[in-house]
C-alpha cells in the first residue's frame, strides 16, 4: 500500500518517535512543579521553545504550545474577538482551512470578509491593497500554502503590505513547515503549525503571537504558558515535534526536496498525457513539491478513491477535515471551478519517504483505474 495522503497526516519519523519514548521514560515531571523533576521538564520544554524560535526567526517567549493548529487558529480569533474594537473587520483568504474560516465566522460574523483568489488559487494582492486604501482591518489572515492544492501564497509580500499599513498579519503555516524552510515565518504577527504534518506526533502544535503580546487563553484553568494556554504541557510530544522539525530543516538545507519536486512534475506530465481530459489545479503557479491536485475527466471522487485504495494507493479527495461533507470544496469553488468539476478532484500528497518509483507506480495505477472507470467496470 502506498501512502499519498501526507497533507492529511504524515508518519512519525524514527527520530521523533525515539525522542518521544525517551522523554516519556525519563522526563516525569510537570513543567510547572517546584521540584527537580519539574525543573527538568521545564528545562527540556524551554530548550524546545528556543529551538523552534530559532527555526522560525522569532523570540522564544512569543511561542505557545497547543494541541495542534486547530486550537492555535481558534486562539487567534478568540484573542482578537476580545481585543479588537467592536467595529473591526477580519479579512481572511477564501481558501483558509475550515478551522480558520469557521472560527472567524463564529467570532466575527458579518465582520469576517473573504479575500478572493485567482483561478490558480493565489490570493489577490491587488484586491487587498485596493481595499486597504479605504479600510484597515483588525487582521489579515492568509495561509502560507494551501492544503488542498499545495499552492504557495505570497506571504512575504502580504506581510510587507500589512506592515506598511500597520495591520497584523496571521499565517497558518501548517502545510509549509517541514516542506520549505521555516526561516522568516516568525516575522508574521501570528503563526500556527502542527507537528503531525512534518513527522512529529499528532496532537501537538504551536501558536506564535505578536512580540510581547499576551494572547488570551481559550481554556480556563491553570496558568501554563504564562497564562495563555491552560493545561499541563505534554513535554514528550513537544520534544518529538522539535526533533522532527529540525531534521526536516536539515534536509531542506541540503536541498533534498528539489529532486522530489522533479518526481512530482514528471508524474503530473505523464498523468495529463495518459488520462485524457485530466488537468492539474494551479499548474501555472508555485506549489509545494509534494502536492498534486488533479481534476479527473470522469468518475466521482469517492469511486476513484475506493478503486485506488483497492489497487494499493491511499489518496484523498481534498481536505481530510471536509470528508463526509456534501458541499463541494470551498477552496476549488473560490478558485472558480464549477461544482461538476470539483466533484472529480483528487489530491495526491507525498512525503519525505516517497520515492520516484512510488510516483511511477501511482501513475500506472491511475491509468489502470481510469480504464476501468472509463469502461464503466
Ligand atoms: N490548517 C491547515 C492548513 C491544515 O492542513 C490543517 C490540517 O489538516 C489544520 C490547519 C488543522 O491542524 P490540526 O490537525 O493540527 O488541528
């Protein structure tokens, strides 16, 4: 069985697993406890915070550990709902993950505005600058790279525009981290990440807040994370997350992702040639080296996924978080695809362990399944 659903979640790396087990066996204390065990746990956690700050290029004190990106993203909106003035709008891109989209709607209702994207799935910078000439929102939120299409967003330019207008900028960097170098992301006012997308454990992530800002806790309880996130920190999974991220950063430093991009590009070329009528979403713009979103010419998404699953390939229809929803993908709809086109989309997302041979096998598997779908078998 070949796994092509890394954007949903990726396998835990051996190093991360070892770090996790080691810490589980050896770091028993609660980081808030006033004895040597507590101090040891706190020290390990502080070092992890410093390492993450170093990767992102920000101050360690601005990082808050969370249970993942859903929590971090909800925290941003909760914090702003309590601190912005009652008239402030929050502008988010039309392709944000449901945890950003739905929490913004929940906290801001009609004051939540969607920033449009092009047909290739890139945020309209011109729209943003034109709108900002008239109104200053309380926040602009644009993810670093999209989970469904892999399309990379111009977060550096967006951050510079927001800085010029003195508007806080938030980027959900879940799909970027571990796939492209993290340096510089720490300049965003708010930034979120989740370990399970880059080889760390599930159930751990972080929020980086504005420098010296006290982010309001979503949860009531203890004063952990300097009062910004109640609940005992899970030190072993935090340490494992950092081991995974640092290993990815090293691979990226060596340029190990570059030939992986070539394997994916070759797959895309063969796919459109071998499956007549198929197209690659966002083909004209920079995308993550691991993600392919393809509109298939026929056959419902679920039929494709089931047949590919039987043929030994785990692929997805888009976001795992929207599986089971009847509505078409909000991402592809925002890009201007019609519901009948969206109904045929498949997402293939590779990982660091995926080989050139795996991509070739997937391409051959798709051609076989296409022949079955086409002949109504
Ligand atoms: N943001 C993006 C872009 C994602 O892809 C995901 C997960 O699919 C999330 C947020 C949610 O992350 P988590 O599963 O850690 O809550």
